[in-house]
C-alpha cells in the first residue's frame, strides 16, 4: 500500500453519525428480519466461543472431546464455525470497519482522559473486554444478544442483565472519573 493510498484511506473528512432514532429504527428492522428469516436474534459472544473451539479443536481435538462445553460445539466431526452466529459476527466486524472507512472515522487512535497513559488504557480495555466476554458467556449472551434479542422477546432475565450492566457501569464510573477529567 502506497503512502498516498494510506493517506486517502485514513485522512478522509469525518462525516456526522446518523441520527440515533433513525439508527434505532434501522436496527429494529434488522433484528425483526433476523428473527423472521433465521429464527435467531442478534449477538456475537457465541461466535467468539466457536472461534475458540475451532482453534482448540485444531490444536488438541482430544481436549475438545473431553470438555463438555467445547464438545457441544466441536466434538467429533462437528465444525464449530458452522453456525449462524459466526457470519453475523464477521458481518458486524466488517460492517463496522466499512462504516468507519466510508465515513472518515477509520484511524489509529486511543480515546482516553488526560490522566491515563496509552499503555494503561489499552491494558484496562483488554482486561475489561476479557472480563465482559467471560460474563457474557456466563449470562448466556452478550449485550447485543441480551439487550436486543432478549429484550425484544421480553425476556425478564435479559432485562435484569441489562439493568445490572448499566447499574454496574454507573457505579464504577464514580471511581474512574478522575482518569477522564
């Protein structure tokens, strides 16, 4: 990739975000179509588990065959990547990058407050992501699956999880606010 090409990709003028109500309507239509066409909602944490199962199965198939959690996805001749959630995961990933590219927001940057280093911000983001993904698997779904799919079907457990996530975030924000101010 030439320097000129790199500059044209990463230095595009930034376009404004779509109006949140319009985005919500579009997301609602996509969620409805997902339920209608596939019988499944939206989510992504299940895909990371399946990708993990595929990696473990490639390295140590005997471990997968002796692990009840992984066995459901990759035991025997099962392909863990042969599930509806895997293309949804990669579609969301590709769609996010495409949106950033077309709207001038695809750039290398670290969003942080003035009282935290880039390295600490990256470490905290990684640790938070690992903990959140582990919690998502315990809760049987990520925020997308819980809030969108579970919330749309009026699942009491999904509503409870979302209130707990928002309550926990607001409670924790008090203790880390000085890093952002």
